[in-house]
């Protein structure tokens, strides 16, 4: 059984469904990514294994939600890839000429361009988190931060069959 | 250098930023989760290690985006926790009486209640994906599907310091 007690701040939950087939509503920007990458051509395809540091700035309104985040060695960061093309459903990748559905790739171009990076938390200073492993472009809106759990998030034997090496690897 | 060629479908990319501080816009519902969990009390805190099967129904408009997804052994599924409370910034968890910031927990209650599950893909039948490992409530809107890559998504030595065992574990 699950029970969660909660401290609330002002503001009400907003149901996001109108009709049966749509989510409408507002994604809240909780902060902004400060990264070394000004444009896509300079950004790594996947940031995980870069040593470059980015800073996640969480807006002051959301700073209470960071309590104890410094106790997490790694984080899952969700951000909005605001320069992506949301109309693309199939795409080529940097790894070959074949066309794949975007749900079988990590392309930023997808119906909901939510970027996901697993990052190492280097340091927290107030509402600023210095991290390694982001591939987000500078200025990308932050939308969520979650603690990474190796128990629930790590799968050693996962395979991506369309990739010739059986997995999507970091490639600059 | 990164270069992506793309097949487009109708519809234009929609910039989501208005002003400096806000994301406004529409999350597109790409499908729906059919799960055995009708209410939160019956759902696992984390679905990863359950054997229960859920079915991800992708709407017909987005079926082309599934091309080759059956080649992925595991997927990252993002869904909208439409019954969550978006105003909560700090919360207790099922693991203890301490209060943590929601960004240091996996609570569904958070500013943007985007649920994230790493699932095993059991079977694809057209636009229906049978998966193991979801904890989403029945009827939750689907918002993204990504291939899981052990190279970029798996961190064996991650630690969550506030948890007495050093990690967030599945708990029914």
C-alpha cells in the first residue's frame, strides 16, 4: 500500500485532459540549463560520457523541491528540446542511413521533444546544480529532475537491435 | 558533427516559450497506457520489477514513429500522471517519515508529473506494445517512448543518500 503525506504550496493541480484524445495544458518551466553547447552541431549526440559541465538553474519558486537532492549521486534530468521539430515521426540517425521511427531513436525531433539525460551531480550551490553528462543546448527549459536509482533505472543487458553494435553509444 | 535527415509529416514545430520564464504549449497525447492498476493504492511504487503486463496503445497518427521499436529489448516510457498533485514541492515517501524535496524523490506529485518507467518490451502487435515494468495507472496518457541504452542510461554505482539502503527500491 502506498501512502504519501505531502506539504503543499499554493496552486492547484490542473487536470490536463480535455476530451478523450488530447492532453492540453501547460508544462511548467522549473528552470533553465546553462550548457557549453550553443547549437546542435556543437553538442554531443548523447552527453552521458562527456566531462563537460553544465549548470541546472532551478527557479527560486521551485527551490524547496531540491531539498536533499545533493544526496543523490546521479540524476535524471528532463528538459524541453525547444529547437526540435515536433512534426517528425521517422528519421535517420548519426549511426547509419536507415530510417527508424523516432520512438526507436533518441532523436530530439519527436512529438513531445522531452530530452532525458542521466547526469552525475558534481555540486549543489543553493538552486544551482553543477552536473556532468548533459547534452542539452544552452538555454533549454528544465522540466523535471528525478533521483537516479540503479535498482529501478539500470538495465545491463538492454539491446537496441537496429544499432550495429547492439546499443546506442555516445558519439560526438 | 551531428546531422539528422528526417521524414516529415504534416504539422509544424511549435515553439513553446513565451517570455523568458514560461513554457506554454500543448503536450501531445501520443497514446494511452492500459494497466492493471485502477487506483494509486493498488499500483506498485515502482513498476520495474513486477511481472504484471501493461499495454501501451499508440494512437494511429503516431504509428509510423514505432518503426523498428520491436528491435529494442527495453524502453523508457514517459507518461502523464494525470491524477497527481502539481502543487506539491516537498513530500514524505513510502520509505520513511522524513520530508524530501520532490526532485529528490520519485513521487508522482511534482510540478510536471511526468512518469518515467524502464520497461521490458514483451511483444509488439501493430501499434500495441505489451510491456513489463509499468507502474502507471490505467488510462494514463502516453507522451513519449525512447529506446533504453545500457551505455547511456545505466549507472551501476548510483546512490540516493537519503534512502537508508542507499537506493530507491521497488516496494509494493
